C-alpha cells in the first residue's frame, strides 16, 4: 500500500509495519493522516525511522489522532506534562516496562495507544518486543474461543503502581510516583471487538489482569497462564530495534509490548505520549 510520498511496509504476515516517506515534524495532510490511520487499524503497530521531533512536534502529531492522556504515574518531561519520560540511567538496574503488558488496561476506558520516541538509546540492547493479540486470538481453538467469548476479566493498577506495588518495590523510585493515585480497577471482555478493524482480539495481559470476573485468583491462574504462554509465542511477535529518532506507535487494544532490559551500564531515554481511547465491546 503506497502513495507518491508514503510507503507502508508490513514486517510480519499478521501485524506490524514500517512507515517510510513521512516527516512527522511537519503538519500532516488529511490524506496522509487517513492513510496512517488505515495502516494503524490494519497492522496494530507502526514504526518510523529518522524522525527529528521537538516536544511540540511530538504533541502535535499525537493531537492529530485524538486527546492526550496525562499519565498519573510517570515523571513528565519538564515543561511538557503531556509527555512521559521512560528513562534508565547507567547506574540503574531495573527498567520500565520489563514484562509483557498492555498499557492502561486498568482504566474503565483504556488508552487507544502510545507514541514512543527514542531520544537516547544504548549502543547495544534495549529492543522492544511487540505481540499481536488478534493473531493470538485467531490461533486459539474454536472451543477455547467459544469459552472465552462470554467471559470478562478484572484489571487493576494497584498491584503495579500502588505503594506496595511492583514498580515501587522494583527500584523505579523517582521514575514512577503518585502511588496514592493507583486506585483504578476495571472489568473488560476477555475477547474484544477492535473498534477500528472490527477484528476479535484477546484482551488479558500479565501486567494488569488479576482474574476472571466471578472466579477467584486461584481458579483463574491456570487459564490465564495458558493464555499468556500462548499469546507470547514467537510467531505472534516482532522485535523492534531502536535507533535515535525511531518511533513506535502501538495500539493498546490489539497488542502487548515488552521492553527488554539487556543494556546494563548504558542509558536509554524515551519520550512517550499516550492517547485516550474508547469503551471496549465484545
């Protein structure tokens, strides 16, 4: 799929594409923005290379898609509350996002997606894994899909961002804060119908899903473990290598992501803007 100025290059048979021929520091025409939105709906995550964005450029691009979500927990870039810092200094051993998860699934109306821009990257390591939850859903048996279709799951921010949560206890102090605001709990369908593509997607994740509604955590654990192992299979995933000026724009409704922590002693600094979404339906 291409026009005279923009090219969309699929990276796998199921999801993820690299976009070439567009400068995101410039205002986008309606036709270019429509092509990007169509590609986003089709591929779930879009990658851009060699972008030179100021914070103002980053914000303008994000606002062309919708309302920006002001993050409750991440440290913001000075002077730009719309932009969250994803930082790891050379002397820090724990990274942010170091496990499979879906951002904001704990919100009643989860985020549409996030636009992550690479400011400084390590010489080696620091890649991000992405996984397609539409491909994971499609690969389940008919019987499993039928079982899951009527189920709902409970998600929460408390065990991650709360005072006793993993992010506070895991060495992220100073980069993650406002633990008193980690009060979000939400119930979502286990299988959602994506609002853009109309495709079914698996909507549970290891980071924020606690249990199935009406089930105890103990009862839920075996099935959730199976679904997590299934969804993380290599054939549903793509590994993105960051370079300065790279951008990943992913759809939180149809993908997981995992920031690899394999660059000890090196710095990695990313700027992230998250976009408000819409209610999810089965």
